[in-house]
C-alpha cells in the first residue's frame, strides 16, 4: 500500500477513536498547487496516483499533470490507475474465468505452479444475466424459470463454483440474488475502502472497474467506477494498471426539481439525449449544482447507470449527506458511515455547493423542464416525448418501406383478437436502471392498482414480466401491498436478474409469434431498461421503447404504441366511461407515502451472512477439487480457448498488413450487439448449425450470452446479428458477406474461414461510433479469431477500442471527415497498411493503400488508435493477457 510518497502526504485521520492512515490531497496541494476546484472525480484519480507512486508506473510528473489539468482543462498525460476491486456479471465473467483457467494451464505447461495465476484485486462475480422469461403471468413463473435456468446452465455454474473455490480473492454471488449493479449499490460498495498493512489501517476511496458497461451506476453513490472489457478487467485482476489518459471532465449542472407526474426515467432519457448530442465519448461527466439537493440517491444511480448510453466513461456524483442517508437505509454499519463522512470532508471530496469545480466544458438542465418520455425505437439516446410516440413509430414504418396507412391485421390463433403494426407484444419491468429505484417501482404498482380499480386489464397479446434488480424490491412491494395488483395485471415475478434488457425475453407465445411472422408485422416492446439496440430484445420485435416502469404498465394496458397516451383513452371503466392515463397516474404524495415503507431491515435480511452460499440448487453442484480446470471435451458451454498457444515463445514482431481483403463494410453506429450478439441463436446461423452438429437440440440452444465460455460458438456468432447490414452485399440484413476473389455470397464466418485457408489477412471498414454499447470482450475476441488484423473506422467507442488493442487487433481511424465512402471504397479492394513495426507509437500515422478491382489505387492516412504506451506494450505482445503471461513466464 505504502507508495514512494515523494510529497510527504501520508497522514492520520481519527474517527470515533479509531486511527486511519491516508494520502492527503490537502498536503499534496501544498507542494503541487491549489486543487480546491479540481473536479471531485479527478481528485479520486489524484489520490490513487499518490497512493501508488513508485517512480516508474506513477511518477511525480504524473501527480503534477493532474494539477496542471486545471489550466488547460484537458491533458495528454497517460496515467496508470489501479482500482480497488473488480465487478463481474456471469455473461462477461464466464469467459474471464475461462481465460484465467487457460492461463493456469499455460503457466503449468511452462513448468510453473498454476496458482501463480490468481486475482490480486478483490473480485465479485454476480450471476444475474442467465435467467430467461420462459414462464410469465403466473404465480409459479419465478420457480419454474429458476428451475429451467439451473438445468440450462448447469455446466456454466459448475465451472463458476470451481472458480469460486480454486481462486483467491474471488467471490461469487449465486443466481437468484439480483442484478450485479444493484447488489453493488445496495451491499458491495463501501464508498471508502480500508486495508490492513504493516499494523496500520489505510483508508482510500472505493473504486472499481466492471465487465459490464453499467458498472457506472455506482457513481451515483460517489464511488468512481466504469465498465471495461473482460480482457482489461482480467489484467486489472492480475495486477496490471488500467492505462488511461487524464480525461476531460464535462460538468452537468442540475437546477430545480422534477414536476408532478415526471419520473427519474424521464430525467435520465433527457440527460442521455443531451449528452449524446454534446459528445462525451471518453470523457467523465460530473454532476453538480443545487438541483442535487432535490435528487434522491436512487435517481442519481439511475442517471449514472446510463453513462454508456450517453457515451461517457462515467457520470459521477460526489459524496454528500444523501450518500450517507442511502448507506443508512441499505444497512451499512455506523463505523463505515462515520469514516465515509470524515474521510470525504478531510480530502475535499464532499460535495460543496459553494465551490464550483473547473470543468473542460459544461451544460445545464433545469429539471422542471423535463417531460414524460420514452426512447427508441432502436437507440437509447433517441428520446421521444410521450405525445410524439405514434409519429415516431410511423417514421419507423416508412424507413422499413411500409406505408403508414397499412392496416394489416392478423388473427391471433385461438382467440378473438387480432394483431397489427405497432402492437405491444412485450412489456417488461426489468434491468438495473430502474428496478433499483423505489419511486418508479412503487409508481408502477400504484398504476396497476388504480387500473384494476377502474376495471382495466393488460391486453392478452402482451407478454408482461417483472424482474427486479434485488429481492429487496419484492419485499417493499409486498409491504405496500402493490405486488398483488401487479400480479393481477400479469406482472408476476419472473426472476431476479437482467432479463428482457439483455435479450433474455424468452419466446413470444406461439400464437403471437405466428401472427407476427404471418403478417410481417412491425411490433413493439416497452421495457424499463437501458438498451434497445436492433435485434437485442427479441428477433421478432423491431421497435423497442425504453420507458419508466409505470409507463410500461400503461402500455401493457393500451396494447399499442400507435397512440398518444397523454390524450387517448386506455379503455373504459365498469360504467363505460373512458379512462385516461391521468386517471390512474399516482401523485408525488402517493408515491412518497409508499417509498417511506422501504426500510433498512429489508436490506439486512436479503444481504445476510449467507449471501455467497446460494440455495440448494447451487449447493448441489458437483465441482472438481483442483487448481486447474478439468476441461470436458464435449462441452458446448465451456472450452479451452486457443488464445495462449505458443505463449512460452517470444512474441512475433509487428509487421505491415499486405493485400488484405475486406471482411465487411459497415455504416455508422455498429454496436457490440451487432458484432457479438446477445439473445437467441438462430438454428440456421453458423453458431446454430455448429450446436446441432454437436447434438444440441434447438430447444436447448440457450443464448449467445450463456455460451460465451465456448469460443467455437462465439466466433461463429461474431457479426451474426440478424439486423447487421454489410454494405458489401446490397440489400442484405444479417451476417453475410462476399468472398471477394470468388464473388460468392456466404456467412461472414464461412468467408473468414475460407480466407484463413487461403492465408489472406482481413480488415473491417466502418463509419462513426463503431463498437457502441455493452463492454463485450467477445466483440474483440471473435474479431481476432476470424483473422481480422485491423478495424478501420471513423470513430470508436471507448471500451471496444480498448478491447481490440487488448486482443491484438489494430484500431485505425480515418482522419478528420474522411471515410470509406468518401474514398469510394466498396469492400472489393485489396488493402495494404504500412508503418506497422516494433517502433509503432500511440497516435502515429499509418499509411493505407487500397487497390480497386479496376486497378485504381487510392492512398490515404489513418490514425493509429493505440492511445497509450502501455497499450503499445500489450499490442506488441499479442494482447494484454498475453503480455501478463509472457512477463510471468519470463520472471
């Protein structure tokens, strides 16, 4: 813990009779210069550098650069950041543990003890992404879904239980507990961390990185954290610092308060639209201003959660009295709360309205201007005010080549009902974003209660579900008596986890699915989630709308999104009178009355001493007692990946990419969902064909996410999203491409394999915002396994760019406003990239030459988007984990 401390900042803090040691920012300021107006998020980074100053990875110049930031409001200085801990969920956690197990094999093969591979930082993995909504709208839905989940994921869960036993500093929260971000917010996070060393108790900020984009949610509690790829998280576990440039910080001033009838969801959708329009990719956002006095911590967490959607690295809220109130509510002990307050005030990280920090840029919002909203139909930043929803759906129909006058209706087999364009077939209260917020959850229950009292009912073609982020939600809904009304509307509990939002919506009822296909209908989902990218929620649902939990209930009643809920009737009451949304919408006073029922005992009960032990299903899993994993050759869930073959030999030197073909040519906003799908595996897709060849029945496919521990499945799923559009094949949708030498059209996977047989390197061309969305390491791993040497795009999302480097794939960026389209590239060219050698530098120019099929040569320059010196080292080793292993073996 004790660093070089060249500035002499090590100090003592006495809190209620206990002495803590800490690295004082106030003493650092005496030597470096005034930091009072440094953004709080950067003060956390500065403390981290003070604590780990070693003269090598962290130098005095790095410390000075943090203070110099105040003058320029930006910096080109690269720093080595070491978070206190790592958070994982199972979709991203399984491949990470697979990599650790494979690294143990490699270390053992090199003649070393396998337990040299162990997390050095504390790691928590929460199993929350595997439950599917197979059963719904019935009292037994939860128990049935849990049973199916355990049967479906037995191999994966056995593997994770082995990891829990085999690795040090590695805890697993078993399935059925809650979503990792809500468990983190309600239990795991401490705000201020402590560590015993050399007879002293050190105090320092609780910081983390997580393998899920929405790790940012914890910033609502004043804990600095953000999502990274699984690759980068594994490196952090193994003692490697997170290499980053000192970020720009955009200040977001909040004034006023939300008006009656407006929810935290409406606020976050507004903030998301504003910040995405502003452009904050790779930047911190820090919230400040008097409006924070009117913003409960759950609302802050809702805003912080969606930082990936507005593009920021994180959305940070400093510690204040509201932080302490929430810690008290959630059952944190008094000693921890006393330390948080004393430490934050001593370090100047306590929120102080009298001091306005210096920001790189700023913007502001008066919360009284926020209106009821949704976002969609394909992107979370596309906010739509409630009255505009029907018009937005019409625009989608036009873009799909369907007339807005198309009144196609299809009978739903076995019923008297018909389905048409715009009908809601999924209504899901799900995801970490909103189910951690008692005000919107209580509001949903109150809407259900008032609707039933008016005689309204969910439309029968709507698949409805309730998947809270933690068991505490169930406790307070039951205490309020509102669970009964949600159940009567079909919002029965289906599981505790990330369901519909991650693509685990399960199948539509057969008769509804048949009607959708028969009429080629554009139907809708409405969910209280944070993601609605194409093909993510359900393969048959093209329009997906993010909304608050009470609006989810309202749209289940309406049954359609081609409606203005602010004026149109939801239906008739028992007396035949029209019922409007305003008639069933609860007042702020009614919601507040129910929120008062949320009590500390609920949290202490659900997060008791047995949290990590699991239920009888978890306990009954048989696991091997071994330091290395006993791989099962016939497993289609967990397989030993090929990444570390030949790791005991020196890395091959870097060299130019010559005469590469283009595997795919994409436009703007290609997400990691497009690159590495979640959700259902189609039987006729390469991954589906592979599973059937292995004897897996279609009904047992499970999801892409659940099979991330098997590289054979995942490389076949790369670029296989049903909505992805490869511009090399005009009019195509889905993972198809053209094998350029032959002109044959085929799946991207099959083309990549043919190119590999031919010994041909590959590149991918793309537009702006390549790799937005979830922090999926398989979007980079799959790209590498397909033989792609470089991705050339107009711009990259932060996490995916880092993941590409971490897997030895070169990210290159067009200069200024240049693009593949501007150079007339069609994907039929041979591409040569020059300037790639062992002297490669961050941000250097790479020369590109494209030879068209008519012999014409186009030459242009590209920016190397390996951004830091550390990343250069990783890239030259073949990837970040390869670098760690090579160093360990060579030591």
